[in-house]
């Protein structure tokens, strides 16, 4: 796919991986709409060409309205987490926290279910999962369960929507605003969490965005997961 002159909708596009993807799409000549629950929180936006839209991906009617407003489009990306994510031992976990972790899956399901209706016949969808889907670390069972469900959703849907394509990009530990630590404590946390990886640092949102661009542009990639994880899976 040639990205130039295409329209792209990016859910979770106002920070982190989503924002980096928006910026790289714009640099390649796309018209881009960044969508999140609170677009006013967008920070460090490089391009004044980026448009913003408000939407809670967990609410079907809001998702439908966004697609109806901006249709048609060729590129659909989601890095939206949907809500809170539970960590820790499953047997000690509040079940409400475990269930809320699946807001990411419900949001993705809404996006794929209703967005495909407005996607061009040669269009492409990219969802962001995460390395815990296939190699969880202690305390990540909720993240793993959700990520595994996302990747299986993509594999199943790929055959249904062909010749349109859908893929997953799976990042490892990425230095984004998701982590609350600041200053030296943040560096200590990120370095410790990646100490067993072959690349011993946290990734950058821009590095994951390059993987998203790859699966958008490569018409021979479909129904699969591309790892951008610094060696997490093999650690």
C-alpha cells in the first residue's frame, strides 16, 4: 500500500505508540485523525496537520458515529488500551480488575466490527497487543489473557475480511506515559524490567510505529503478529 493520499484513523492516537504512528503516517503523506477519550491530553504533537476526535472505544454508538463521520478510509489502527489493566497474582486479584483488563479487547472488537464496514476494499487494519500474550512475566496473567485474545481475534478475522488485511504488532516494554514513575526511579524500573532481554533497554514509541507502518505498507502480510519487543519473547 502506498500511504500517500490515504486517510488513516488511529485510535489511541494522542499519546505514546498511537501518536508516533500518526506522525509517521503524516510524514508519508496520509490524512490522519487521532482518536481518544480525551484529545486535549495530546502532548508533543509535531504536526499541525493532525486532526483530533473524541471517542470511548468501549461505547458502540460512539465508535459507530466516528466511522460514519470520517468514512471512507483506507487505514485503521488501534493502540487504545480501553481502560485500566490489572496486574499481580490471579488468585489474589479482584475479579472486577481482571474483567476491566478486557476493555482493551472489547474496544478492539468494536473497532474491527464496525470499522470494517467503511474500510476500502484494499484497506488494512493494525491492532497493538503486547509481548505478554505469548511470554508472560510474573503478575501479567491479565495482560497475557487479553493479548492472546486480541491476537486470536486477528487471526480469525483475517480470512473473513480478505482481500482487506488485518495484523497485530506486539511491542515489548516501551517507554510511554503509561508508566507513572518519573526521573531516576523510572530509569531504574525500565532498566530492571529489560535486564533479561537481548536488547537491554525500553523501546521507543517511534520504533513500534515503524513496525505498524511496515504491516500497513506490505500487502503480503496478513493475519499475523509482528514482534517489536527488544528480545522479550526469547528472553
